[in-house]
């Protein structure tokens, strides 16, 4: 029987990053797999949008697990769960979240160091203890499981790149398999993060980083690419712009850009 965690782990290659596509429902998951995605991930923001909620600590663990299980059930490629802060402050909760994620068929999860629902970061020592507990739980599973440790302070404005590197180095020592500091200041800072660590580094393609190519991320040694909520936001931009023109000015011209049923049906069948 194929070990989905082992399959997922093999996709993490420094200098030759695979694109892990973040999806938000069965349709987007099946479409991305049909178009060639070799791994998928949930997105806490995109999932929250489907629930009519803003991003940032508005989902429960049970909701995230059920959502992840739904995605896993309709595809054959590895799926990672975006499990925010592990849905609890204490290390034991993070460990339990790993075990529950594995039970629903995920190939891995990511855990960040943000004290949700706020923007503050966990104190350094506690942040490391949380990742160590999660990593220990992952290693005690009967199959492979990839734990991604996120240092979100740059994104949230609570610390700088130097502190992110310090945390990622400690997370790696604590047993994390993949490291992730979303939205560093620029590609130079991302390269510093890659150079300062040994484990594969995930790069988020969002905002200004969307101007860079896959090859450029590979050139600085990135080991995996994720989209976060970027793809979902592109979809919401199309909805927003079409609705603004339609409901504001009676202009339906944006609807002409829709993809045909034949294309969608072909990808989903």
C-alpha cells in the first residue's frame, strides 16, 4: 500500500520545488489534480471564506478536520492541512492535532506560531515546545507524515527576518520536516532563510512574490511552493468585479470571461 506521507515527502526537494496547490472544496481539488497538481493543501483563509467568515482563528479544529477529510476523499494526491496554530496554545494540543490530521488521511499539516485569534507570536521557548510535541507525535505515527513549522511573525508584523530564522532553526532542531516563513521582505530575505536552514523551505506565492517564476524560486534553493489563499482570492476577485459591474451599473460584460462547461466537466469527470 502506498504511504501517502512518504509520497508527499519526496516532493520536497531543495532547488527543485513542487507546487502544492491550496484548494477550498471538492471541485477545486479535483480540478487542480486533473490539471497536474502533484500535491494539494487546504487553506484556512479560503476555507473560512466558504463558511462566510474572515480569516484568522475563525475555524474550529473539528471544522478543519472535516473539511480536510472531504478534500482527501476526492483526490489521490497527497493533501496537507493548514491547521493554523494547531487549534490550541499548549504543546499537547498540537500533538493531538497531528494525530487527528493523520487519522483523516492527511499527508502532513502545518502549524504556525501565532497566538490566534490575535497577531502576536508565542514566546520563543513555547513556540519551540509546541513544534517538538507535534514532531514527536508525527514520528510516532505508523506511517510517514510531514510536519511543516511556520514562523508567521514577519507576516503578522510581530518580529523580523532575523527572529524568523532563529525560530525556524529551532523548529528544525525540534523535528520539523519543512520550514515556512510567509512573506519575507523580498527574495533576498527568502534566500537568507533557505541558506540558514537545512530542511526544505516552503515559499508562499502571494502579493509581490507572484512576479517570480518557479525557476527563480528553485535557483535560491526553495524546496516547496504553496499558494495560501492566492488562488481563492483570484476567484473572489472575479466574483467581486463581475458583481460590482452587474449590480452597480447593470454591466454583464465580465460574465463573458467564464470558462466553458465542457472544460470544467472534462476536468471533473
